């Protein structure tokens, strides 16, 4: 019998909402990394950081998660 290894699964989503928010946050992270090398994108980067913070707040909301 094998035991669960936490290193195998890097992401576990409890709900569809959680998965969507996590995917969106990863997408924004990738965009922000790409924008970091461009000039004159400060306002855009600030806007994306605000969107990221809103998603993060949604992700932190307490939800009841049911596993089947």
C-alpha cells in the first residue's frame, strides 16, 4: 500500500470557483512577469496588481468544501 505523497500533487482545488481563481491568478502572474521588462507600463502593472489582490481576497473567503 502506497501512502499519499504531498510532493506529487502541487495543486488541489476544493471547488470549481477555487480552481478558476487560481488559474486566473497564475495567468496574471505570467502577464506581470512579461510586463516587468517593458517600459511605461507602471499604470498597467498597478491595475493588474489590484485585480490580483481582488482575486486573492476572493480565494481567501471561507467556503465549505465537500469532498466526495
